[in-house]
């Protein structure tokens, strides 16, 4: 069983996302709903700069 464990560094994107989200007054939950992802995914991208496929 070969599991795909690719990780991408989204640190810069995460910082930009957080900044833009906060400027608009949006919550992580709202952004997650817009992009059809879990709010924990948005949190991980913003804070850790990571997204696992």
C-alpha cells in the first residue's frame, strides 16, 4: 500500500489568506464554506502553511 504523502509549503499563501480574511472580517469557518473545505484546513494553511493532499 503506497499512500500519497505529498506536502506543499503554503506559508506565504497562508499569511496572505489570513491578512485578507481579517481585513474583510471573515471567519475561518466562512472561508472554509466558500471553498468547500473544513475550517481546520483553513487554520492549518494560515498557521502552519501546510496542506496535505
